[in-house]
């Protein structure tokens, strides 16, 4: 039995390693499986898949989407078919809206006297998905903040002075989009929903009726108690338990690839269960 990390970002969105570099790091770290889950894009998947084949590790093509209901959460899609026209077309629209949001956020930073422009943020990003971690990196490089976390806390987090919400799908649409592309819709880092146990369960049941298939039980920010709770919940609701580090590289330096739970990845058996649940 080997270990897997089923949540990681590349330069295709806001990670700092290219898909090939990420896969090589995974292999060098001793992982037997890896999912690439970039925000709002599937462009890194082809390169990552080829690199994984070469490195001899199991690869899960994934994506991470932002959902809005009364609250917010992230939806992972596992084993999606890259190049699926329905999914890729909708992602392109979401990225266009994201570009408008980024321009608005840079405008707010300028209003506060922070000298930063959109071109700098885009060149920090390098890829087609530009977001807040790139803004945080530029603010840090310019000396406005001592860390990317400080950039979020002071300027970029929801409720902070430069925050502008981004376009988000409803859970129903997001789940349907992932299913249509053959993937397993999975609620990411469930502690971020900030719901009481009963309310979380109610929501998960509602979304499961729409096609939700998995729950990210293992996540570095989950305590042991939370992990056990989510694992039991997943089993009870017949959702596939998953887990990942949410590795980003430089913009989230405290997170290490493959360190998901107690310093290790999750059993690759979960990867196989996800594959079996995919369309
Ligand atoms: P965006 O898609 O542009 O809204 O950026 C979302 C990403 O920013 C997330 O995936 C996290 O990596 C990071 N992020 C969001 N909120 C915070 C926060 N409060 N502190 C640190 N990083 C954050
Ligand atoms: Zn991210
Ligand atoms: Fe996320
Ligand atoms: Fe993520």
C-alpha cells in the first residue's frame, strides 16, 4: 500500500511549481498517487498526466471550483475528463469574470496607496488563472507585507479592505458540471463551511441528492477529532472519503506536499474508490 495526496495546485492556477515539477516532487517525496486540482482550469492536467506516467505514479485529473449558497465552499472534481467542452467552456467564462474581479481588487489596493498593477500580478501568475495568492506574492516582494499570510489578513481575505467577491457557481451547477465531465464532485476542506454538525449533514445530504460523491476528510488544518468525525460522516452518508495537503508552494509555504494527516499522505485505496465512483 502506498500514499497519495489528492489536493495540489500548479502554475496553471496559483501554485508555484509547474505540473511536471509538482509530479517530480511527488515522486521524490515517495508518493504513489497525486491529484492535480487547480482552481478554475484543467490546462495543467495533460502535462501532469504525462509526467506522472513517466514517474510511475498514479495520477488523478482534478479541478477546484468555488461555490456559493448561503455560505461558500470549494468543490473538488476528481477524474474529470480534461477537454470536456461543457466543463472547459464554463471554466473559461469563470476565468473572464475572475479577471474583472482582479482588476477591481488592484484598484482598491491603489486607492489605499499600494503601488501595484495588474500586469505585475499577471506576470507573477504566469498562467491563465490569476488570483489573490499572486497579489499576496507581489505585495510581499514589494515589502508592503512580511508574508503572504499578512497580505491576506490585512488586505485580501474576505472582509478585508481590498476584497472583492468572485463569480461563483451554485452547488447544484458545480456538482452537475463535474458529473457531466465524468468526475466525482467532492466537498473540499469541510471545516471552512463553518457549519454546525447537523446543518453540515443536512447540506451534504441535499448536495448528495444532486450528485455529490466525496468528502475531503483528511486535510492539514483538520484536527484528529475533526478527521475522525468527517470519516464517520462520509461513511454514514456513503461519500468517498478523500484527503490532500492543498499544496501551493511559495504562496503557502507552511504546507508540504504529501503531508496530509500526521505527516503522511492518505492510503491510495481512497484513490481507487474515487476512480470506481467516477463516470
Ligand atoms: P482566489 O481564488 O483568488 O479567491 O484565491 C483563493 C486562494 O487564496 C485559496 O485557494 C487559498 O490558497 C488562498 N487564501 C484564501 N483565503 C486565504 C486566507 N485567509 N489566508 C491565506 N490564504 C488564503
Ligand atoms: Zn489556491
Ligand atoms: Fe480550496
Ligand atoms: Fe486548493
